[in-house]
C-alpha cells in the first residue's frame, strides 16, 4: 500500500477488472488520454491482467480514497532500471472524483514513491493540449515541466493533435513547496551497537 494525504494506491485485484474495463471504454476518458484501444471486454482484460502481474517494467495501481473507494488508475510504465526513469499517467475514472484535489495528491504521492522508495530520478508523461485539468495538476500544481511538443502525434475525433511531453526530476520534486508533506519521516530511533556485538576484523584496532 502506498499512502498519500488524500489517496492511497494498492495492487490491482481480479475483482477490479470490470471497473477498469468501464473506465477503458468511457468515451470521455478516451478523449482525454493519449493511449488508444478498441472497445475492451472483461474477459480480454482478465487475460491481460494475468499476463501483466509479473511485469517488472510496468506496474499499475488502483488509486483509492483513504476510506478504500476506488477512484482511478496510476502506475509506472516503461521503468528503465539503469537510467532510473519511467513513464507515468493518472486517470480518475469517476467524474465525481475529479476536481477535488485527489489528482494532485495522487501525482505528489506517486513522485514521493518513485523517487524515495523505487529510487527513480525522472518521471515523464504526455498531455493532450486540450486537457486543461491534466496540465494544471501536473505542471501548475505538481511542478512538472513541458520539455517539448510532439506535433500531430495523436489522432482523435477526425483531427491530429499535438501532444505535450512533460517530465519532472527528483530535484524538481525536492524544490516543491509541499514536498515535506510527502517526504518519508526520519526514523525515531537508531540502534547504538555495543563493541562486544560487533565483528572484529583482522587488523582492526591495531595501531
Ligand atoms: C486530470 C486529472 C488527473 C486531474 O485530477 P483532479 O483531481 O481532477 O485535479 P485536482 O482536483 O487535483 O485539481 C488540479 C487543478 O486542475 C483543475 N482541473 C481539474 N479538472 C479540470 C478540468 N476538467 N478542466 C479544467 N480544470 C480542471 C482544478 O480546478 C485545479 O486547478 P487549480 O490549481 O487552479 O485549483 C483528473 O481530472 C482525471 O483523471 N481526468 C480524466 C482523465 C485524464 O485526463 N487523465 C490525465 C491524462 S494525461
């Protein structure tokens, strides 16, 4: 479980698949996100889920309220363990969950987890130029930067649209005014090891 201030993330379960399919098939969400899929079925989704469980480079989590209500989906995709970066995205499935600060908290929580627990240094993402909610949450609220524009990268509703390439570095996150609310707390106690409990290595302590 990954816990933020307004939301938490948990592993996906078999029982979540119908809800994920409903979000995948929602035309309003499809319009706002860059990925494309043909209409999805629950059975195909379950097959995908069985394969995806053991994928160490792509991890998806259910975003839920602190009371356990499912709100959306986030994760780390294309994790590059050598260069320590990953793609991320967020979709809050229920329209009633949007505009209440859950998205901002989910992005901050995701950054804290990626930078302080997984050990990543950079996260990147993609935003359609008419997705004002996403731009405000990632860029204006959470300190992401626009690094470029992929021209006519996405075809939606009969038109090509540019796509903003956005990213954040660990150092950007550390400079965020709200970072202290997401930083892991220092341990309250550290152990004092007595000399008699230590291994003495040959030559150690010799003048
Ligand atoms: C985009 C999204 C993640 C933002 O999360 P959220 O919880 O709705 O956003 P927050 O409540 O944290 O608000 C962040 C800011 O965005 C604004 N905002 C949120 N949704 C908005 C919308 N549809 N239109 C305009 N502004 C919006 C909020 O008013 C707030 O602005 P402020 O800083 O000026 O007060 C969420 O709305 C969502 O999942 N939307 C559908 C799918 C999607 O677009 N995913 C992102 C793909 S890249």
